[in-house]
């Protein structure tokens, strides 16, 4: 199976990894890091799962579909935690994963 089947999801997952790592780093700059622990953990987990899914999708593995469901779940949790998302990255992941 070709990776082109997953292209739209790949286009969302890779930027999601970048954004999650960015947000985790930004959270570490906060004065009260203890308040940011859940957000940092979710960001790191989301980046890891989306990266793993992107790796599987890039080689066209059918199992990527299963992992993309995990991406949707963790992205939704991040969206709730982030409250006011300033980018559409998570929304894009959710949109492409549902397709």
C-alpha cells in the first residue's frame, strides 16, 4: 500500500509534531511549571504518537490507520488542554483522520 493514501493525514501529522514540541518548550518557559505539567505531558505524548503514525504512513503500512485513531484521541485531549488554540494544526489532524 502506498503512502499517497495517507498524504492528507501526513500533511497534518508532521506539523502537529512540530507544534506539540513547540508548545511543550513554551510551557517550560512559564513561571509556574507545575501548573503546566499536564499540558507538557500531553504535548510530548501527542508528538510521539503523531510522529510514529507519520513514520508508518510514510512506508504505507496499513497499521497506520490504527495509530491515526490514537492521534485523533490525543489531539482532542491537547485541544481541550490548550483551551484557545492559536493554530488550526489539531483541527486539521482531526479533519484528515476522519476522512
